[in-house]
C-alpha cells in the first residue's frame, strides 16, 4: 500500500510538471576579481543564478507563465559567500505579439534594446550606462522586497513598444515609464522615458549596429533628479564587440555623465568560447575612480 501511494504521488507530480512545462535555466560564474577600492583588493568572485519557469497554454493559444529566480552571490568586500535568495514571482500572459507581466517585473528601461550594451569582464563591472542615477523599475534578483508592478509589451514586425507602472503604496512615489524600438537592416534604434512622483525623470536614446564580426552601441540620455542634485544632466556612453577569431571576442565600453558627482567608467575585456556553453572571460578598467579587473569562467545551462 505504501509503495502504491508513493508511486501514485510520483506519477501525479510528474504529470503536473509535464502539463505545466516547468524548466530551469541560468548560469554560474567564478574566478578572481580585483578592485583597488576594497579593503580586500583581490578576492574570489562568484554567482549562481537559477531561473525557475512554469508555462501552460490554453486551447486558444494563450500562454500563462511564471518565473522566480534563485541567486547566490559572493561578498568580495569581506571575501565571504552570501546565502542564496529566492526573489519575488513574475507572472505573464502572452498572446501573439502582446505580453503582459505582473509582479516582480522589468520596466521599459530594463527591457530597452541596447540599454546595457556590451559589458566587459566576468562580472560585467562597468557599462555605457554608468552615468545614470535615476532609479527605474527592474527585476529584483537578489531576494529583496521587490516591486509589485505591471509591464505591457507589444511587438509587430520591427517595432516594439512597452510601458510599465509601479505603485508605491508605502513611500507614495509611484513611477512609470514607456519605451519603443525599431529594428531595420543592421540597426536598432530605441527610446525610453520615465518619471516618478518626486518629479524625477529620465530619457534615454540608444542605437545599435551589428555587422558580422563587429557590433556596437551608442547611448545618450538626460536625467532630472530635482533641485540641488549634483549627479543629473546629460549621460552618455558607447560599447563595442569585435570577433578576433572563431571563438574569441573583444568587448569594451565607456560611460559618463555631466553631473559634478558623476564618475566615468570604462573597460576592455575578452570572451573566449570553450564550447558546451562554457566561456573564459576577463577584463580590466575603471569604475567609480577605482581600477577594477577580473578573470574567470562562466557556464550557461
């Protein structure tokens, strides 16, 4: 009887998993990192990220899905491992070119084409966006109290349009943003605008190009962080990637802002494909006026 019950329970669980199409994906990375601004300048650096996705599709072709993310990071400042954390859930409804996300979601900036560009280093220690100080809606992947927001996206042909709204019941600082992009030939142009109830705002334009062995992005924006802010104004940056062989790419980026307290960030790195989803990565550069660098391995699954 006990064996029958266990077998029946296992079959029910397997049938449910198959119907819901539960899947796992993510990556792991580890290596050595250097930052002259830390007390422990050289330390082991690592991250394990596991996405857990569940999907179901109605007879009419409407897809329902949910995602949670488990992530464990290092704390290189004290050279210790932090406990893994499970983030908040994101729920999605998808039909044709329309997608609506609710819960722990990414907003228009986080989803904007070429916002992040090419980021050098194992840890992606800098990027073309470093001049931005405006706090926009982004997916929380570290177990903190995340936003409970809504994001809608519609794609048709080369056009893509998205918008989000994030109510802040505690702080009374609701925020919203909209973004659009258009892909044509080898180029993708995108723009996004967002603001909050504290009268802070950000507008960003990006342009990306992809030509066989070379790809690059350009980034320019303007942020208003309110009276007395010393880190707002124009922000700008660029990034590039160049394939120097069948398995190796060089990546570089530069970013800054005109605010008196903005600090430039720049770096150059490499990615070497070892096969099987494994890459050797490293880079060197400057971030927040500190020399930074890293070297290690990343594997996707």
